[in-house]
């Protein structure tokens, strides 16, 4: 059994070259929001959910992106409403959000 039920990685890469990247879409702030929301729901910690930062995940054209393990489900998102849907559906109820899946 895995230490966490779900391990979520948010790409927060910022490209200095000016090329498209997740941080252009406020990825770090939305990652912080997800972490706070998961904690408020009592889902964080051992046996629960871990929200982490990640460097470039090489899917810049589909960004911003996050991935949920152990399933390896990739998502794109726009705002806190999308993050709420991922938290409520996938992390709380185990149902991937097909409309945000990439």
C-alpha cells in the first residue's frame, strides 16, 4: 500500500525564455489553493492526499497541468472552480474529472 492515497504534482515551472509554461497561468497560486482546500477537508497526510510542486512536466502546450498518482491521471485547469472539482470528485470520491483530463 502506498503511503498516500493520492499524490498530486502541480507543474509550477517558469521558463525564462518566454516560452509557454504553467506558471504563466498562476500554477503556484492554484497549487497553494489546492493544498489549503485538501487540508481544510481533512484529507492531507499519511493515508490521504499529498499536494506537491513539480518542475517542468513537459506538457507546456496543455498547461497548466497537474497529475494525480497512483493512477497517473493528467489534468489541465483554469481556476479555483476547476481545482475544487478535481478535489471534490477525484481526491474525495475517487472519480476522475473527464472534462479536465488530458
